[in-house]
């Protein structure tokens, strides 16, 4: 089975999605659609101050309001949970205190300090107005660049604001710098953005007191993380934690881990022994779910006289906020290790730090360590400009070619022979018409029009085969009528797994995709869920293995019943037939009925039934790669940037469903465009978030996202089916590509941008200060 | 409890009666009392368009209207668009054909907005489509499939007339 890299009957086809008939008719089941008898509603009171002591908290009036069932403070709830730890976060690492609700002091604007439970959300919010709370403001830590040295501590328990500090110097890097023709240095800044799933977070929890069972419906990317961590929070066994998985309205990393509010709802539902629902509102989502990309990387690169990269020195700093979602992370280390990317780079020294601030916590956002591509690709364009070389030519000179593979990157990562950065670079250049564009650009400049082209080339480690992320399982059962149920630990929330997993099963087992139903959540085997571009390879590997196990049995039974040789049988679309003699056939339903209802007719010694469970363990890493190129026009009068063309050439190995792959890329690209040009979670100096509605936080619309042209290079990976992950890539390549396009358009003004967002004001400022 | 008003409106061709305080939004009435959970609430402040429904044929944001303002009105939600259980509306069909949805949360709002847009402009250019649907937000698709779906639905609806 492994290494079967060709497209199949269904794999490789743009099969229409099995999810869609219910979703286009309004029959999806999202968490807010769940209504249980006697269900209560929760609302959180949140801090308006970035850092303050709570000097008074009186909930009497709120409790007295008709329809209010309970009001909880930190003192009430926190003792019922001793850890906010997610399953990826080591139990021994220092972490913020396990406060589901702020207790004694608040640590960012949006920090929940009280929770009201009432008969309706309207009443719960009325009651919040009756909570009497007084605060004594304290000096907040807002600026992450100076946070480590601040005398004020976000979490006094930790004794400082530095969350992580990892340094890996490389002595040969210094040597390389001494002999270099050019050393170019810049600090690249990303800015605070947020995931913005169109469905906010939410949970319904229902406790059955005498049975000791917690039943949960959650908007989650990982039903097993909810099962595992939820059970730990509640002090019950996982077998008593029943997590239903319905439709989920996007996540982009935000719904991988349990938030403090999720835990508070679980605990409160148990204390009250009543079904309890919490649906986050958009204001809460924008200011208190998680933020991301608040980071900078100082890069020095040494280059020889021919433009060959010799060495690099990196210093990465990232803002963790107050309560990072999923635990204090060290994506900076990953960003540094991935920095060499698709190039021969020479020795790299790096340091990565994260700090706490009195702001919304950091969380995973599609491509959580994409700073490596942002800093590297923007740096390469800068190097090209400094040494007077074309940026495409500079990349061509340094890109990993097939002959370089397999390749050990100087930071310790190894790339297999199945990556194709050079091919995607060339395909993208061809698609966009690189040389023609440069001519057109020169002409346009003479007419006073400012066009820019940006590109970004990257390798993405998908499907990490390590620790909790390493495996997925599939339990597959052919039912008596020949239809198929498969139970998996995934959490599809837009990725179309109901369709793509059905395609894999259909080919492997020999049925039609519409004969297969994917079940996620309760009843499935442990899996980390959907995120990290991991489902195609890891979940796909499990689905294939489970289907293949059943297929072997189907063939053995059919051969026995038809008195044929198993080697002569083929299975397709639910029919088992003798190759070359299609009249000699039987159906999957006949085989299944025999397996369950007439087991005496099975071959001697064969177990009854037609089911198989398989767990797939992925190799440490499978890499996909892509090249983005885009063209923008900049209006020097208004500072407005418009994208005119956008091209992606990518290699995600064998495509399971090209329509779905293109859709994943497009969504990521739109987020990258939004990030560089429009979206910004602005804080003022006192730590007040200024973008708490969609009027201030500008998600791009159809009018801002251009038509996307995609090209596919297909080099199959060595994993079963030859797939590679693709979910995050669009959001990795787009930010540096868009940034570089704007920088290119700004070049005639002598401007050197090094930070985002590149909104009209910033662009005008860059033009003005360059001409000073 | 503030005074409750009784409410009555036609939802997807059926009379729906209910009660609510004056502050009850139309979105909440449709979701909780008319049981049309295809009405999705993505922002509650009138920007995302997820909650779009047709009120007397016009696309409106049901999070910005109070249920009392719709008393007596004729409302169509996404549940009321398909002509029968076997057939999809051309806009629904096009969203499926063109991968106009991923998570599906924005989809009911988009489908109704597109249906109303094509009613007013049956033969739009791509640019008109992009601006015509710019009042709805989708975070998953990058709008590629939605623009293509609108194009396909326009052609299908013109052909069907
Ligand atoms: S929920 Fe009504 S416009 Fe967003
Ligand atoms: S499909 Fe997910 S928001 Fe549009």
C-alpha cells in the first residue's frame, strides 16, 4: 500500500463535497444550534483595564435578578481546576496560574473575572451590569519589545516577563561573516492579528450527576483534546467524557485547545448539574480569544560577491500576551530552525525569546511559525536590492535543486528528495510572466504608475510525526447493506474531510465516496485533530490502512463464495468481480451480509464481521513547498495598494481533491493579504484594544482579494498515497509575497519598509520620509 | 421581565407565532422560535452578513432588526430556498459545484445575498459580482469559489427563466 502514488478512481478528482447538501440548505449543526431541555446560558464579565487589582467584587445584585441561576467569581471556580495545560505543553514548564477567571487582579482588557449563568443570554448580560466591581489600575506592560526589562510583572507568580529564551550559537557563522562580501541587516516586524473564524468559540456542556458523565458539544478542531483535557479539568475518566462533534465554523488554530472560558463552562455545568451554553460574541472573539503574529526577527545575512548565501544570524522576539491559548509557546525556535527554508544557507546562529504582556494571549494561527518565511523572503528581496541583483535571479542562485537532495539544513532539519522548490519557483515565474512584467513595470514607471512584484518561496513541514501529533486512527466498518462508516479522531472545520477521507476509503476499499460516512468525535480513537496541515497525510494514512484491511477480507470472502482466486478479483464501486469476466460478480452488500448474518458460510477459521481499525504513525516530517508571486499597484497619492494578480505554484504531492486543495490555498492567501494590508489588533499605550468590531478589524472582502491562479507541481511524498499537507501554506507564502510586492512598488521612492501593516497611512508615511 | 409582545410573521411560507421582549432581535427570533438555525450570527453588529435573510424580498441583516420590526413580514431564510427536498436552488447548487463554501458558516448569508443580488442584477460582470457581495465576510474561501458560484448561478437563473 505504501508508496502507491498514482491518482485513483476518486483520488485526484474534484469530487463534490458530501458536506455541502446540508450546509447550503441551513441544516448544519453548529454549537449554537444545540438546545437542550433546561439549558442555561453563560456570559462573562471582562476587565476594561489592562492591569489592575480587583478591590471590590460584589455579585449580590446580579444574583438577585430574576432568571439568574448563579454568579461565579475566580474564588468560586478556580479551585476546581488546577491546570490550564494543553496536551502539547509539558507539565513541568513554567506557565501562568491556572485562573479560569481572574482572581484578585486582572491581566489584560478582556480578562474574564466573573461569570453569570442565567435562563437566557439576555438576562445573563443584564446581570453583568449589576455586578459591582472596583479596580485599582496598575501600570500595564503593553510593549513587548521592552517587556522583559519591565519592573512590572504580568504574572507576579513567575517573577518576570520572560517566558522563554533559547539561544543556539554557531561558531562557524561568525567565521563566515568575517569573510563575506556583504553583510545585510534588518529587523522584520509582523503585527498583531487574529484568526477570526466566522463562527466564534462556543460550548454546550451537560452534566449527568448520578452517572458522572459530562456530555459536550464544542466548536473545536480537536474533539480528543476536549475529551482529554476536559476530563482532566473535571477529574473524571475520559470514558465519562462524551464529546459530540458537529459542524464547526472555522478555527485556523484558535479551536485546537481549550480556552479558559471553555474550562469555566465545564466546571460550572458540573457544579450546577444543568446543561450550560456559552457562545462567544464577536467583541470577545476579537479582544479575548487569541491574537497572533506579534513578533519581530532581527536578521543578518552574509552573502558573497556572486550573491550566494553564506550564513545568517537571527534574533526572534514574540509576544505571548497574558494567557497564551494552549500554553506559552516557542514558535520562535521553529521559526529559526526553518529559516534556511528552500535555500543553501550556510551556518545559522539563532536566539528566540517570548515575553508576557498585559494583552490578549497568543495562540496558533494558520502557519504559527511562518515568521521564518516572512523574515527570510523579505530579507532576500532586501539583499537583492542591496547587491543590485534581480530577486528572482538571487533565488535561482541559492535555491535547493534536485541534485542537492536529500538536504540537511544547517539548523538541523532534513529535507527529503520529494521536495520541489526550484520547480515551483520556475512554474510561478512562468505563470506570472516574470520577464514581461519587468518590462511592463519599467514602462508603467515612466508613465507615473507604480507597479510592484513580490515573491515568496517556502518549504512547510506538514504532518509532524512526533509526540501527540504523531498518529491518527480510523475504525472502519462495512455495514450489513454494504455502506461504510468510518470513525476518526479528526476535527474537520472547513477542510472537507468528510469528502476527502471518503475518496481515500472509496479507492482503497472499492466503493463510491457517497457510500462512506465519516464520524468524528465521540466513539473515534485518539487523534490530535485537524490543524498543522496534518490530516491528508496522517488521517489519510489511517483511513487508507483501515480500508485496506477490510478490503483484504472482502476479497477473501468473495473469492470463497465465488470459488474464484483472490488474485483474479477486483473491487470497485461496491462490486467485486472477476477481472475480465464482469458477469462473475457479487456486491459489497452480499459480502457484508454473509460476514454478519451468515457467518457459517465464511471461509473456515475466518472471524465474522467486516471491520478494521488502523492507526497510522507518520514519519517525523513531510514537507510541502510552494512559490507565491503577486503584482500590486500603488497609488502614491492615497497610499492605497491594489493587488492585480496573484499566482501560486505549489507541491502538496498527490492531490486528493484538486478543488479542495485550491480552496485551502485561496483561504490562506486571503488571510495573508488581509494581514499585510488591512487587519490589525491595535492597542493603545494603556493596553486598550481599539479594534473590537469588524468596523475596526478589517477582514478582506471579495472586493480586495484578486482572482487566484494556481499551478501544481506533483512530486509524490513517500507517505501512503504520496500526499503532503496543504492547509496552512497559503497563509505562510502570502504575507511575504504581498509585502515584497509593496516594497518593490515603493522602491522608486527610496523607501525601505520593514514592518506591517502596509495600510495607506503607513505607505504615505514611507514615501514622505524617504523623500525627506 | 420586560413586557413581552406577541409576534407573528410568515417564515418560509408558514405562519410563525411567538413572543418576545422588544429588544429580541429578528435573528434570535428566527433561530430560537421559528427554529431556523440556518440563520447564523457572526458579529451581531451588522458587518459580516452571516445573518442575512430576505424580508419581503429584500436582503436584510437579521441581527440589526428587532423581531417586532418584522411583525407581519414575509421572511425567507436559507431553509426556505430549495424548491423541494430533492432539488437545490440554483444559487445553492452553484455554491456546491464551485466550492463556494468550506466551513459553511457564512454560507446561508452569502446564498441569500447572492440570490437577492442576482434578482436585481441578473447579468453581472465579475467586478460587479465582487462589489455586490462585498457586504458579506467569508474567512475560509478567499472568495474564489463564491465569485465563481455567483457567475454560474447567474447563468443558470437566466437560462431557467
Ligand atoms: S451577524 Fe448580522 S451582520 Fe454579522
Ligand atoms: S466558508 Fe467558512 S466563513 Fe465562509
